[in-house]
C-alpha cells in the first residue's frame, strides 16, 4: 500500500515535483551567474503574482513571522499609532509584534468566525491618528476572510499605510495589491506559494518605502532592517551579486520554479480554482450537517476550511481515522475554540482529486466514529461543485 499521505493542512502544503527537484539539486554558489538569474527572475515574477507592478519585493530566509517582523520593524517608530484588525490568532500576534517596536497599538477584535464591523473601523480611523492599519486577510485559526479591497479603500481614504498579512492567502485568494491600494502584502513560502518552509516574502508599495526612508531612528531589528536587504534585492534584480546574509539558495531556485508554475496557470484561473475547491469542501460539510467557524459563506476563506467536530465525536479520533485513510488534517488553533474544531488546508497546487480523497477520508472517519449520516452524501455534494 502507498505509504505517503496527502498533506491537507494550512501550510506546509503539497509541493509540485518540479519545485522539489529544485530543492534537491546541487546547491549553487550564491554569486554563480545561474543563481543570480534565478533570484532576479523570482523578484520580477513576484510582482506579477502580487499584481503589484510598482512594488518593491523582499525575499529573506525565515518563516512567515519574519515577514510580519519585516513589516513591523521597518514601518513603525516608537509612538506611532497602529490599528490592528484582528480576526484571530495571527492578528493578536501582529499586535504584540508592533508593541515590541514601541507602537501605540489599538486592537479591534471580532468574535471568532466573524469580521470587525466596517463602521467600527471607520470610526477609529476618523480619529486621524493612525500611521498604520494591519489586518489578516485569511485568519488561519478561523478560516475567516476579510474584504481586502475594502481595507485598501479605507487605507487610501484615511491615508494610513495598510499591511495585509497574506500568509494564508497570497497566490490563493484574489489580491490586487496596486489596484486595491494595499501598501504591504506579505506571505511565507510554504502556503499557497507552494515552496517548502523557509522564505519570508513581502511586497512594499512606494508609499511604504517612503515612510521607511523618512525614519528618524534606525530600525531596531538588525536582521530585518531594509537598509541591509534593499541593496541586495536591487542588485540581484539588476543581475548583479551582492551580499548581506547568505540567501537560501535552493529555496530561491524553488521559488522561481513555483512562481513560474503559478503564472503559467494564470492568476485569474488560480483564484477561480481555489474558489471552486473551497466551495466543494463547504458543500460537503453542509450536506454532512457539519458546522463551520465562519458564520457565512461570504466570510469563509478559499484557502482553508475550519469545521467543528460534530457533537459527540472525539476530535482526536476523527483526525486519527482520517490519517489512517491517508489524509493529514490539522487540529484547531484559535485559543478559545481549539478543542472543538479542525482545519483542512486546500491551497496551492490542490486539485479536485485531492478534495474528493479528503472528503472520502472524512466520511470514513465519521463512519468509524459512529456519526449518523448517509455515506456518500458529502462526496456527492463535493462532486457536483467540482463538476460544475
Ligand atoms: C502561517 C501564518 C503565519 C505565520 O507563518 P509562519 O511561517 O508559521 O511563521 C502568519 N500569518 C498567517 C495568516 C498565517 O497563516
């Protein structure tokens, strides 16, 4: 029997074969012409994936939290008022990060499964004190998606720098950074970008770069300081070597390959595919009478889903039975709800047979747990969505 299981968690995800080949290739020198070309090309391709022709890309070795740190360290100075719109776990992390850099942080939190009311955000912005506004596009702890276009509009209207934590959305959910006026869009390699963990990726608008360039104080975080990284990004993009810290050579080679694959599919098609996969998963939950954390389909993300365990079913048993059926899913993350729900990632290269396998494994697991339902009901609903 095939021993490899399918990784259906919200990152790391399943990676394409070509990407893994780049990971396993002999490591180049970081100043070899072939690597300089790959790095330069990856930076150019990022602008296309981010839909941000005017953006300044950064690729730095680290996890998604480093991408958050790059934004926080470079764009806040002590005393800056920062508005954090929190829909869960990662919004709270961002608030803590901003405080470390001396920002005056105001957090507007939603209930789990909901978003913060626009009127409440506007009322806060009307005070006119905020330099930055930060939000989590898809909160990985609740599978709730915030309307990024609307947040960009608010940021523009009230003249604040907007930061989008897109670690669970970039290259899966629709984001048009330039058109929507979002200043920073950041992510990590292991989620919808489709590269093993290890790269922090960030795109900064000219407005964000200007705020950074006018800092009165140096950036307090040495490794994250754009003064160290901007010359490197510029050098590689103009196909010259430069050194600050050794780049993650194989990861960057793999990034170039993955970005090429993403663009070969096309951003519009990619958004549509993620929508379709997610609607199939949601349809299956509905027909299996399983509730989800997002209170409506409009607020539910396309990159992951967060269903509650049905009443009377032990979560650890359900996850174990799914694992036995070859599908790895993730437990809960939101501190208040952790034990009551689980998460299925469906982003990156995910295809319809991954979804069918996942729902099939879910049905087997529910059956073994003694849940009352008609076997095949969830699959039927998913198949209809997928075949549409
Ligand atoms: C995964 C994730 C992060 C953190 O990324 P790490 O790579 O685990 O550091 C931050 N924000 C969101 C929305 C995420 O999904």
